[in-house]
C-alpha cells in the first residue's frame, strides 16, 4: 500500500517541478524582453531636479534676488513605507530617529501635524487658527464664516481700503480684491466655510474619523490604531513619529518624489544622516536652491517674496506642472512675473536597489533656469530713498532734526503718530521708477524657507481698522490711498490758470475764514494765529497758503465778497484732477499690487458718510434699544441701524428735534435719545451733502480727495515734463539665461 502512494506523490512533485521549469524557460527565453522591461521599470525611479529661479536685478545689473544651494532632508514615501513593512515598527523607528537627529542638532523641521500637545492638553490646530483669526480682527466668537468674512470687508470699507459698492460684488471677485490688498480671510466663499474647518474635515476623513470627534480621541486613534506606535512611548514622543508619517500621507506626491522635511541643515546633520543611511531607508540629503535677497529688506515691496503654495491655489498650480513643495512668488515682482522667473524642472532616471539606494543613473534631463528680470530701480537711489524716508519719519515722530547732505531741517513740532510713509522717485520723461520705498518694510529672506508664525504675526498690522497703522507687508506707494494735502494744490492752480486766472492776482490773507460755526484756516493760523499777508499765486504755492486756494476753488474773494469770474467750482477742480490722471491707473498694473484712488463726487461723499455713520452707531448703540440684546437680536438691531442711516438719503436730512422724534419711535431708550440725536445730526447729517466747506477742502487736497503716492508722483511729473502724462514702469527688461530678450 505504501509504494503505490509514494509513486503518486513522486508523480505529483514531478508535475509541479515540470510546471515551474516550463515557466522559468518561458519567462527567460520566449518572454524575456517583456519581463525584463517590467523588472527594469520597477527598479527605475524618476527624481525631479529643481530648476533655479530666475534672478531679479536692478537697472545696472546689481543682483537683488538670486539663489544659493542649501542642504535639505528628504523622504521618499514609497521606499520609507516599504522598508518599514520589512521589520517590526520599522517606519515608526525611522521617523523617530530622523526627528531626534534634527532636534539634537538644533534644526528646524516641518511640523504640520494638526493636533498640539501642551501641558497635557490636546487641541486641534485648525480650531486654534479660526479662534486666532477672530480674536485678532475683533470678530465675535459666535460669527460663522460668512459673517466673519463680511466683518473683515466692512472693516476695510471703514478704513478706506474698500468702498461700499465693493460689498455688493460677487463674493469670489470680492475675495480676490481683498487678497490683492494683502488681507487673506481664511474663508471659502463658494461654500461659506472656514478654510481650516474644511481642512479639518478632510484630514479626519483620511483617518476614518468624523468631524466632531475630540482632539484627544483623534490623537489616540491615529497613534494606536492607525500607526500602531509602541505603547511604551509617551504621547510627546509618539507625536514626533506621527508628524513625519502624517506629512508623507497628507501631501499629494507621487510615490517616488521626495518630501522635504527640513531645509538649510548643518553639515554635521548631513554627516549623521549619511552615517545612518542603512537604517534610514528612503531618507536622504539633497541640495536645493534657496531664494536669497543679498540686501535684505532693500526694495522689498517691489521685489516681493516667495512662499509655499497656498492651499486655495494648490490644485490649479499642480495641473500647471508645479509640485506641492514648490515655492512661488506671492507678492511684488516675484508674484507678477512668476511665469517668467520659474524655470522648467529637469529629472534624473535612476536605478535603485531594494532599499531605495541609487545604483546607477540611466537618463538625465537638465533643468532650465528661469528668466532674469531687470528692474528700472537703481539700487543706490533706492538705498538713499529708504534711509531718508526712515529718518524723516523718525524725526517727525520725535520732533528732532532731519539731517541730510543737502542741509538739516529742524522739525519744530513732533508728530508722534507718524509711523509709516512712502516715497517714489521717477524719471519724469519716461516714467521709469528709480526708487520706490514704503516704511516700515520687511526682510523677504524670512519667507524663503517658510516663515515662522511668530515672524509673520510681527509683520501684520496691529489694527486692521487703522489704515495708518504700520503694515510692513503693504506697499503704501501703490496700495496706500490717502488725502494728498498740499501736493494737490497745483491741480487747483492749473484749473484756475486755464480758466483765466492772472497769477499775480493778490489777496490779503486773514489767516482764517469762518463759515457757519467752522474755521477754515492756514496752518500758521492754527499754530500761532498768524497769516501770510499779501499773497499771489506764486507765494500761495511757495508758502502753502490755504486761504488763497479756498478763494480759487470757490471762485470768491471771501474778504471782499467779490467774484473772481473764473467759473471755478468743485466740478472744475475735479475735471482737472482727472486730466492729471488721478482718476486712472498709473501703468503699474500687472507689475505691482495696486490700489488706486479715484476722483471724488457728491454721491461718493454721501455713501462714505453712510458707511461711517453705520459703523459708528453699531459700536455705540448696542445697548440703546428697548428690548433688544445685541448678541441675541443682531438682525433686528442691524435693521434699526440701517433705518437711521437711510435718513441721509432724504432731500433734507432731519434736524435735532426731528431726529429725536424718530429715535423715540424706533425704540431708543429715553436716556440715550438726546445724546444720540446730537451725535447723528452734528457729526454726520449736517455734513453728508456737498457744500462750500467741501469745496474748500477739495481745493487744498483734503476732504474727499484720496490717492496713492504713485498717482501723485505721476501727476507731478506731468507738471515737470511739460504736460505729458507718462505711465509708470518698474520693469526694464526680461532676459533668458543666454542674454536674449524674452
């Protein structure tokens, strides 16, 4: 019985061996090429080679933005994870080892794991960022995404950054305009969701968790169930592993493209990682190009800065060939000339062994450097401009002496609120910008490897509602819209001259004109009760005599009561303001972020007054209505405020008594009716419509006038060059790496 069974077993083994032998012969002879190609493909990996970013130079070729190599720590997710599967806790141990090496050497590494662990408290970073955004901008904690977005928009309207009509724009277009001004409310306007809330939902979903789970529960699940981290480790130690593995998981990378976890590492760190390469499969040191600005903050607002791809743009840019790890231009020339400055990445096709080490290089395609942008800026003039601007502001703030090679100026009275400013110097015949400075400025080098939260917060304005609050990231030369003051008086003068004014026409300046209960006066009258005496147009411009321009603008000599018979009025001044380009773009659009002022009108004044009144009442009347709690009855409160504001649109705005009657009907508490009525009437209603006082203010560059410094310098250049309105320009030329004009 045994022998027949052995024969059967032997036959069965023989059949199996025959099948295996036939398969081997088939694969190594008949189908050799096919299986050889498959094997080679599995052994080949394509490694991207970063293209150097194009340089930015001044008009004489001085380097203002370039590149320098730096060591980075990279991890190839495919190799790292495969190696981890080959040994118990392999990936976890490697992740822990990498972070420990970096920490030991004091290196900064990427930590995007969105659960913080501080003093035993587990918190979602997503929630923290939403709370910080609301707190920083004074937004009530209960506000949802939509209300929070429009709260920021309304604050920008109040500060003059946006207009009331902007509020009615399509939300997507409005968001783009807000972003262009350097403000980035973290809200997805298409779905009216906080960006961080959407990120949180997506992140939790990736780990099989639902929104609403606590940070502690999420942490425990990811640690114990998903990554199965050794229970002997503390949560603080486990988090080091989790941040690495989460980074590899969450980024949109191909399996073989590396993830950068640390940049600008020291040589000793490089040595330690190389020494441990056998234990750190998939971890390597590479050389990448880092954006550098040799002169630090010089011309920072013109140059701009680079940074990580914003999440809102990631999907579109990846389709255009960008890697999620690429640094792109986010402001200034870096942003507007991104498609010129970005080169074309190359790649290396290499053969690797089972642990991911390169055995040989099979193919290589060199990267193509980005094009170089030459500016019209002269770096020496720029340096002088920035130093002078800083000294002037500091001298004005302290009331000291402004010193320069051309002579010293004693500043008699201090201006403690003078904390920001701008200067633009151009060639008046070509419009080329030789220097453009905004104070305070920033160091774009801080953004090159990803700016820290602390540094970034230091660059943000402390008060969003104050346009004059120092904002280092805002280019006041092109984005700061202000009353031009006495620089505007030459527009009024030109309008009068073209209307027939004899420049020798003389008035006796009393120092002040009293209009109703208001004084319209010269600067020297406000500071000493003095006047300019006998004044003609030449002296009026030289000494900046307000009274003379009140006379010109209103077409009346208020001291004698006589008409000038020039046909001058507010509309004539506004007409000439438009001729000097103050109602149009400067030519810098497409090169630098711009926010241009526009020539005012009576309709605009009414709308601005309504906006100002609305914000004032929303702040001061929260407890003034009977039976209305501001937090609980917000819609009803706002409805009543809008009703009060609408009274401005009436042909004749209500007086004090009428306003008090109306406030009583609206349910304002008796104790507030009188004071509220006085505030509305004497601060807003009486000044909503255009009057003589508005014409006075218009004539001297005050009131509803508001333009950016680039618009003003363009208008002044037209006076200097014989009447030609030139377009401003900051880019001289763009060249390829071989010197050809692009």
